[in-house]
């Protein structure tokens, strides 16, 4: 739905775009939901999520706001939610 005008499940066109998705941290603090956090002392969230929600059926799609920043994630920084880039070519 990010690039479509209608919901792919119910074909309705009223879509809510959430620039950030709420997560909860220690002490019930509101934090933006992300794929992970690199480092411990100088922590940096990466893969912060945004969402598109169909206002009719509730179908929701999540996207990473800046997917290119995942290229810079270092696997040995002691962070959480770390992954790896699986190299592949363009999909047909
Ligand atoms: Zn829908």
C-alpha cells in the first residue's frame, strides 16, 4: 500500500500512514519500533519502521524507513536485532 492507492486485501482507498510505530521501553517509555540497535554505549537504532494501515479492514504493512542504513550494520558491535545482508540480484 506504500505505493498503491488502495488496500490489497479489501480494495478500499482510505489508508493511514504512520511515520513511526510505537514500541515500549523500560519504564513504559514510548520508543519508535526498529529492527535493532547497534552498540551498547553509543546505541543507535536502525531499521526504524513506518506503517500503512487500511482504515477499512485494518490490514497493515510495515516498512523500514531507510533500508539503506541496514547496509552499515556491523555484526560485532554487541547490539540487538542484528542480521546480515543476503546479497542477491534483482528479482524478476
Ligand atoms: Zn483493507
